[in-house]
């Protein structure tokens, strides 16, 4: 696969730098141990530093309003080998919940995990819920079958029709609610609160993690996105529409959520 040189090549450089640093820490730890020039506590600290570095990831957050091309760009960056869109990015329904793309190097497998929107009733952060496997719906993914994989990933665009009172109880404001065209007395909300996509790809295997976010409504209703996830990213790609230019909602997103990070 011919990766989009420049920026993506830097990820390879980051991986190589991290690998080299790990080798130096390991060599230094063995030298200290052999020469008995370090305490047990110092050696343990070096071990913990190596483990932390191995788990360290380079996170890029894609942020912007709906229909700004975030998911389409991710498709182009990571999934162009399939010669088709894998993540839903057509006009209309696109990514409806924050989606993290990475590779699970512990389980060494590809899958899609989805957190039901009803989990908002629990007094837990998304970080805490990631440790509770029973709260998530998981679907296996076969990298060699792009049509099947694309069908599974369409789930991140799913919505559910609920009473407006239910939507408000789940944290959705009246201004952001979309009426159900089939049943106008109800409104449409995302079926899922958060998605995790473990996907076998050379860049993801090297520690790249991508955060694909929905529009302004998601940032406003998911505080953890703006309090921890986006601020902790090493890079934020803020996307605008070439046709519409900078809109009022773009400016609100920038001022309220991005400029402060």
C-alpha cells in the first residue's frame, strides 16, 4: 500500500524512534543489573517506563461538523486498498457516535465494539466503561471480506426512534433533536454512544489511533470528548466545508471546544 507519504511517513518515524528508545532503555536496565549499580526500585521504574512506552499511542482527532468529510478522509488514509468506502460516509447518515480506530495488539484481532446509548444512564465515564466488557456489543470483522466488513461498520450510523422525553433524559437537547419522518411524534437519536474499531493496518499496528467525532451536538453531549479525549490527542484535524466556508456552527465548535485544548 502506498501510504500518503509526508504526514503518514512521520508515523513510521515515530514508531522507529519509540522502538529505538525501548532498546536503549532495555540495554541500560540490563547493564545496571549486571554491574549492580542500581537499586531494585530503579530497575522496576525502568521496567514500568518500558511498558508505558510500549502502550503509548499517537492519537489524531478528526473534528468538525456533520458532512465535513472527516470519515471520508479516514477512508482515504487507511482503507483505500479496498477500493470502496468501508466506514459510512455517504450523504445522509454517516458516523453518529465518536469512533476510535486502532489495533488491539493485546487481543491481536479485528472487531467492532459498540456502547449502547442507554449507558448514559450509568454514572460511569467512557474510560471506565471500556473495562466493563458486558456493557458493549461486539462484532467480529474479517479484513479479507470488505463487503461484509462495510456492512458491519454501517452500525456506527444507526439511529433509534424514541420519545422526546426519553431523548432529553439521555442528555440530548431540544435544539439538536431530529424528528422521525415515519413517526413525527418521536425523535431520532444515535443508537450507540461510542464505538471502538480494532482494525489490522500497518499504521494502526505501529500505534496510531484515530478519533473520528460527529458534529457539534456530540461534543456538547459527551463532555469526556472535550475534557480528556480531544485534549489528549497529539494532533487535532479541524475540518471545514469548501462549499459552505466557515459557518456559525463551525465557529461555535472552534471557540467552545477546540481553541481551548
